C-alpha cells in the first residue's frame, strides 16, 4: 500500500489497483466474510465464558445477546485511531489471561506429578495436524486490520516495521504457550487452555479465583477484539450503503450530470466530497474522522453498525455449539485466503521481476501449500457447521474420551492417575 496511489484506502481498493475490477471482488468478498465470521466466533466464545463465570444463571444464548448489547458502545467508536488505547487494553488482557492460566497449569502439574512421570506421546494423524492450520491462520488474523491501520497512520512508512514486530511478538507468545503446555501435558494438551482450567479433565479443579481472573481478562479481550476486527467491515458497508468514504481520486473528478443522476445521495455527498478534494497527503489520515464529524452522518452510521451487530448475534446463537469448528473453518477458508494467499498474489503481480527469483519461488510455493491446507480444513470443518449431526443425549461418564491426540488409556484420564493406567486393559 505504500506504493499505491492515495485513493487506495481499503483492501478492495488495493485489489482493484493491482488486478483490475475483478481483483476488487476477489479481495473484498473473503475480507468481508472474515470480518463478519470472526466476530461471530467471538460472540460464541464470550457466551461460553460468561456461562462458566456465572454458573446456574443464563443459558449461552442469553449471554450472547447480552454481550452483543454491552459491546455496542465499543462498536460505535468511529475509527481504529480513536480506539487505539482500547486495542492496547485488549492486548494486555490476553497477556494477563495467558500468564494466569499457564501459571495455574504449571503450579497444578508440579503439585500433581510428584513422581516426575513422563508426559504421554501423541498419536498423531494427518487430519489432526492439518486442522491445526485453521487455528494458526486465526492467530495471525490481525492482518485484516492492516489497511485500516495504514489508512489512519500519520506515518504510514513505519507500517512495515510495525508489522514485523507484531508478527515476531505473536509468534513468540504462541510458541511459549505451546512449549509450556506440551512440556507439562504432552498429548493431553487441551484444545483450548481456558476451557481446561475451568473443568476437571486435568484432574482436580483449579483455583476458582485464578479461573475468574483468566475468564474476565479473556472476556475483555474478545469484546475489544470483536470491535477491532469488525471495523473494516463497517467501513466497507458504510461506503456501500451510505455512500461514505469515497476514494480520494473519485472526489477530485468533477461529476457530470449523468454521474449525478445515477449516484446514491443519502448524505449530501457533494459537500463531503468537496471537503475531501482539498485533502493533502499530510492530512489524508484524518479524512475518516472528518467524515464522521459531518452533521447527520454518524446517526446513520450508528444504525448501520447496530444492525450489523444484531445480525452477528443471531448467527452466533444459531452456531453456539460449534465454536471450535467455526474457528477452524474461518481460519482455513477466508482467513488463509485474504491474509496469506491474496497478499502474496498481489505482491507477485505488482512487483513482478523486481522480486528475486528465489523470493518469487518461495511465495508461489507458500501460496500452493496454504491453498491446499486451507481447502482441506474448510472441507473437514464445513460439514459439522452446515450439516450438523443430530445432537446425542449427553451421557458423560468420568472416564469418557477427553484427549483425542493420545492413544490407549491416555485418551480418557490424565496421565498422573497412575492407578487407573496400571489397571487399564485394552478392550
């Protein structure tokens, strides 16, 4: 985006700049789907967290609706720039949640594994390894907000450094989480750590105070993350339905009578465009804030955003029992497409022979690998989402299967229960 003209302000604009009109749709459609599906997953996760925090209160559906209402004030923050401190609070919240959860896990396993037993080895299959790709793709999904950050940054030339530092930090945090959990649990590492500390799958219950702190911090994180991820979708919807955020290049062109006759003039766009025309490179990052401050604009924006959040809440209620499938599906499909494949394709197309031949070859190889894994994960997880099997009667016994990555007796019970494993016989 640093090389693109100033009228390139969204991911879709970038697609059209590099690939033409069809490139806009290639980029915009998966980008919009992702910016809507991920907040839906956050709503489902939030409903689950609140149900655990406040047992014997409301059902997950009710908590999802309550969460949708309570996050509306954050969703009405006009731009990412104005929500910068909010985003920083979301980052700190997830750090707190992970540190507390990992600390409790390490402390519990130290006190439980008094015999220094070796952790069980995994019994892996290609399906198990490949489906992790969906979650990994989701981990680096903050790339969805890069066009917004670039658009609103007063010094956009610093964005490459911001991206590199962010990716390195995310990788290190994810690596530390994984290594610590595997070192203490082996194949019995939970699919979601915050779920594991609230139950008894790992033996006795964890300290309730630590669980509450972890869940409150995680709830704050996903509430803020909902707002950050959905903002790019708001921007595109406001351009599409309200006629806002017209590209700067469009504003500099004098409209003729034919253009005026076919334009959608909901908000006196002529006055908005006239102000956009005088924008320079130095104040381009403030155009969005100026647009929202126009008389009569933000009430219409607020209505559109509230309707969008309401639609997300409805879908979240319908998919409340499919959180992990939803996360893997989104990560394997639209996330991998718009955060990995499309950026590399645009880079290859735009820079062409300016890239070293090795760099081009690696980019093409990465595109093929990501496309294969993304298609596989999408296929595997789409079935449970869109054609779920009839819900079975929940008859859970104490040694029912809990650890799908393990084999034999370790599938059922934590490895520190030596009496169970010594008495276990293969059926």
